[in-house]
């Protein structure tokens, strides 16, 4: 056993770098925050190879004097705080004094700077954590930090970096978050010599529209409310602009982008009565509050905070957003119906149309028309075609035309064969429930919840056995995609094939779905593809296919299950009942809701007071 000993300073910094600088985007975030703390009004970011080969950030801030340049690269050296009291009320973006030292330990770093009072600039270099004495440099007032070959001296960490496209996508996201937080500062982003973003000093709404698009600006409502020292402002999109992922959610506390559970829950609650649970809202919101009421010293990356009065903050966020959305939605409803946006799914638009029109009625079936045959398969392609003529002809075969025949069927519906547990279908109620008759009485089935469980269990078995059947699309589906999703497709082809998808890149902003799992062939290809890509992007292929396997498959099953107001024939209803009987855990859907209920004849007699 080794004796206890102090670790070398370089190793300490390399360990710290693993927490603070886990990828180029993390380094970029820290450098951008330093620029803002230095009072910069113009920031230029230049990247090569996704930020792995080169990451250069230049600002026109106050600069660093010559004698403090080496100190800036030392661990726990900072100009942001000097006491515990200042730590408990941090007003700057950075304060730990770890970022530059961590970068110097895992990359070739060059720090150049000049103050307004200096005749020329100075620079200092770091190689393997070793500093070179400051030397004169030609530099305009401000600071430039240049990182080359990130993790060149720690290959074990470098091999965990993703492709250049993926790393650049994360860098671009960090750039956009910072640019959103400070519209009073001009930003420029270049990658491999090409300018991709050039944002002038502008208003908050103009900056949000520039980054999230004009469509978001047109579909969003203004949020601005203040109570005492709390203020929340920004833009929140109406439900028509809902997304399939959380990629358009930006929440800032005192100008700092954070992911906080209290705030996230309050925001979800504000949308819950107006947004389908499978969709995600879009917003850019800024919460301003006294610095001493929020603790930013929770995580090395400073992306988490802790509110000292969390319950009060939750209520303030919830009521502010709910009131803003409620007022706008009421006004919109009196003016004109919402139009379909590019982010709406077919299901959303279809449901909206049906809300404005009478739900189509199917041909009523007499109670004696329960069908015995159970050989139909729910996945049969013919049974899914919304052919009204076919459905009516099928129903006519099942309904004896003469009154006497109906009476005969009713007198002996279930006498000559074993009755399945869920019985035989009678009719469909309100496009949602299946009514069936078994030996005990009446069975009510939630068809979407039941089908969701069936697909989910089949997907689990197929994935475990590596036997997910892929079906090519007759017409490939192309759609607009975020750059992070495009990068994910390029980096995670093996995982996509494992899941039964064939997705490829059409352009830097377009993807195309060429094939998908046969079990999901009735679902919206674009929506399902986006869900899978979001999961792979957020958690990586390894975690998505292991720890989060069930969550992913449950989401896919939900997308492919039959929807409300989908009119089923008796054949299809019976097929669903038989599949339920052959599926494990079919009593509950993937979200824990019951899929069916039994009403016995005795309970029905009691309702109608028979025998009394």
C-alpha cells in the first residue's frame, strides 16, 4: 500500500480540468464569462476542428496588466471575490479561479492582454502547466485566450471527445446561451475560417429572434413582471410553437444560464393545462433577484443554483408565466385560431381540426354484434387503412340486416365458445374507449393506453434480442434539424441501426428518415426520429440503450399507439383485445394508468335497481 502523499500541482489541475473543462464547449463557456466580467462590449470566437484543434476568444474588455498575467493562470487566483461575504452574494459570472489553470494543464495555452493605459500588450504561454515568462505582444486593448489541442497530454480524456461536428454543435450552443444573456454585447463566431454568427448590439427581443428565429418571435408572448426585488422578463412561446424536445428552453438567473429543478418544475406547471404532455414549451426567460438570495456555488460548472427561498421563487415563476400565457391565449382565441407551425406534429394539427369540427361518427353496432374471431392482427396493414367504404362493408358483414336475425344473435352471443378475458368488442365510445362483453359483464378499454403497452413490450423484447425489424419508407421523410441533432446522426449511426432507424444528413440543417422500426410504422416519422436523437444527444448511446432504455422505448411506443378519435372497426377492436391478453403488464400503460375496467352484471343491475 502506498504512503499518503501530496499530489503534484499539474496532476491536481488535470483532475480539476476533468470537472470544469470536460469538452471544448465548457472551455468556451468559461472564457465567454471572463469576457463579460471584464466589461467587454465586443467578443470574437474563432474555432477549428470543433474547438479541439483551436479555440480562440478575443474581447475588448479592460485587459490584464503584465504582472498579473502569470497569476491569472494559477489555481484559485481571481479578481472576482476576496471573502466569504462576497462568495455568498456573487455578482460576477466567474468566481472560482479554476478555469484558466485547468485549461493550461490540458492544452497549449496563450494568454495575451493589454489595458487602456499600456503602450503595448503582453503575453504569457503555458505548456504542460509550466508558464513562460511574460513577453511583449502586439495587441489591441482587451484580452485574447488561445487554446490549442485540448487534452493533448491526457489521451485517455481526449478519446472521449466526440466528432468535430458534435463538439462544434455544443460550442455553438454555449455561444448562443451567452449571446442571449447579453444583447448589449456584440458577438461573432467563426468555425474553420467561416463566419456563422455575427450579432450586433441589439434589443433583447431582437437578439432572441436572431438566435431562435422569427417564427419563435411571432409565436411568443412578452413576459415582464416584478414583485419587490424579484423580476422575470423575456419571451415564452404559445402552445402552437411547442417542440418535441427541450432544445429551445433558456432560463437565466441574474444573467447566468442554469438548469434548476425548482424553476423547471414551475415552468412545466405553468404550461401543463395548455400543452400536450408529449410536447415541450419554448422560452427565453430571465429571473433577476438579489445575489444573496441565490447560491451559485453548487457545481463546478456553475450550471446549477440553489434558491434560499425556493418555494417563493417557484410560486413567483409559476404565476408570472401562467398569467402571461393565460392573458395572451384568451386574446388569441378571440382574434383568430392558431395556425400550424413547422414544429407542430400531424397529430397536434389533426386534434386541433377536430376540436373545431364535429367528431365523425361511425356506424352504430347493435349489442349482439360481438365478434368471436380473434385471428386478426393489429399490425395488419390493411386494417390500418382509413378506408370508410371498407370499414362499412366489414360492419355490414357483421350486422345481420333483418330484425329477426339481430334478435337471434342477441339471444346467444357467448354460449358456444370459451369467452376470452376481455371478451368481444361491441362498439367504440367517443373515439377513445372500446366497449366489450365478456362472461362477467361489460369491459371498458382505453385503446391508446392499451396499444401503448403492447408496442412498448414488443419493442423491449425486440431490442433485447437485437431483432428490431426495420421497414424502409416508401417516401423518405426529410425535416429541419438543429445542428446538434445533425451532429448526433453522424456520430451515433451504430446506435440508430440498433434501434431500427436509418437516418442520414441531407444538408447542414436537414435530416432524412429512410427507414424505421416496423412496430412504429404508423407513427409520425419526424417526431419519433427527433425523440430518438434528443435522447442520444442528451445521454449518449451507451446510457440511452441501457439505463434509459425503458424511458426511450416508452416514448416511442406512445408515439406509435393509436390516437384518440381514431375510428376502429370491430375487427381492429377485437385484435387489440387479443393482443392485450397476450401482453405482459397489459393492465397498466407505460405511465401507470389503468388500461381497462370491468363492470359486472351485478354492478349494472344495481345501477338500474333491477330486482328491487
